[in-house]
C-alpha cells in the first residue's frame, strides 16, 4: 500500500509542478526535447499509463493464484520506474528553464536504482518445493531458488556502487558506469554458476 501511495504522490507532484509552470509567466527556453506542452506533460502522462497496469494486473494474475506472492516485488518495480521518470521529468524542466543540468548523471542513477530494485525483488520470486512432486521438479525448483538468491547480491552491491558514479568527473562517468555494469553482471553470472555447481556436487 505504501508503495502505491508513493507512486501516486510522484504522479500528483509531477502534474502539479507542470500545471503550475504552465500557468505562470516563466519563460521556457526552446530545447530539442519538444515544445512547452510536450515537455511539461508527456512524462506525467507516461507515468499514469505505466502505473495504470497496477490496476488491472491483479485481475490478470490473480486467476493463477500468484499475484499475492509477487505483489510487493511488482510494486517495487513500478515504484523504481516512477522514480526514474520523475527524475527525468525534473531534469528536463530544469533544462527548459535555463538551468545547467547534466542528463548523463541520470544514466548511473537510473540503472543503479533498477539494479537495487531488481536485487530486492528477485528473491521474492522463489518457487515452492512440493514434496509430492517428482525429484526432478523439486531439484529444478531448488536450483532456481539458490541461483536467484546468489544472482541478487552482486546486483544490489553493483547498484549501490553505480550510484556513486555521479561523483566522477564527466569524462570518466560513462567509463565508470560501463565498468561497474560489466563487473556486476559477470560477477552475478559467475557466483550463480558456482552456486549451481555446488548444488550438483552435493
């Protein structure tokens, strides 16, 4: 419930700021991102469209009996998307009002938030191990649970480190970002494979 409230507040704040600026005499500089109306309202409307999925998604998934188990994880994903869109919206407004904003900073911030959210969400997608099912099914479910937990930890740490890229000099920002992203993914894959091998050797 709290995550839905946060999403709602971000949408209301985005529209509120846009409506206020649209009705003021503040001059907007012409940018390559579009005219005033597009600049002010395209992302808030996008946030509404994206998060409208939360209204009908339970009806689609609940019939399969799995939405309640994945509800918190799904809401976390939508909240992270909303935060990223809100940051982009704020940056575009600052650019249009003449402020010097480096949009490159949004790359490590956005991807870092996504990695952290994904790392916190993946463990919630654990599969139940039914003792009455076949040994192959139990083993595959157990492997999935082990791998998904192992895969999540490097993602979380990599996401946190990636947020620190904003403090790098501009000429090193993208180099640092791609280096951290590559190391994070490779480490996640390697540790997951090692966990899988340890499970097989038991």
